[in-house]
């Protein structure tokens, strides 16, 4: 019995509103206008990247309000205050 070779591609069938396809095709860069698979791949990648960025921003905002982290940052800032002016002349 032959085994199928594993693929990195997942095939899915989706139904898209015609107006949406026309709109994104018109807005897409020329190299993506004739390749809906590639256009969808790029759009999904951008969506995933944006979701990751939003999650990172959320976590950073939570860290900025964390009292323990604020305290540690104050200590680090104090410890490095002298080093911030190393080699610079005072005006």
C-alpha cells in the first residue's frame, strides 16, 4: 500500500461574496489580482500578524500597569541613571 506524501498545504473550499472578491481584487497589488489563492493567503497572513500584534500590545499595556513591574523598572532606571550620561559632556 502506498503512503501519501505529507503536504504543507491545506485545501479548503470557501464561499465568498462576489462583491467582496471584486473589491479586494481591485484593491490588491497587480501581482495578486489574478491569483485568488495567493491573495487569500496574503490576507490571512496579514490578519494573523495583526492579531498577534494586538495581543502583544494588550500584554504590554497590562504589564505597564503591573505594580511589581513598575517597581522593578524604577529600580533599573535608578541603577542605570549614571550610565546614561557616560562619555557625554554636560552642557
